[in-house]
C-alpha cells in the first residue's frame, strides 16, 4: 500500500493514534484499488486496525471488514515519505 500523499490527519487521543488518508492498494504486485480512503489505528502501541473504504465514486468494497494485526517492533525511519 502506498500513500498518495502524506496522511491528512494525525490524531493522538489517550492510548490511541489515528491516521487518515487515501492510498493506492496493490494485490500480488498489481494495482487493484486507487485512491481508497483508509483509517489506520494504533491502539496501546500494540494493536493495529486498518479500515479501507471503497474508492471515490464506487460502491463495491473488497475490504468490508477491518484488518487487524499485532505490533511486534517499531523502527524509526528518517527522511522517508
């Protein structure tokens, strides 16, 4: 997944961090969805929840449920976009 632009909003609230933006999504190395709205939540620094909405003007969403994961390591990367 590649952000089309820097996330528009970063919201720090208690033990949760939220990023919102739009992304192009590749599946098996091929472009599948362009300009899809996403919301990325990091809860208590350990749990990840990624919600992917349908692209603008589309009603079909191949990701109707959020994706969940567990953070095992966080690395600082400088000067990367």
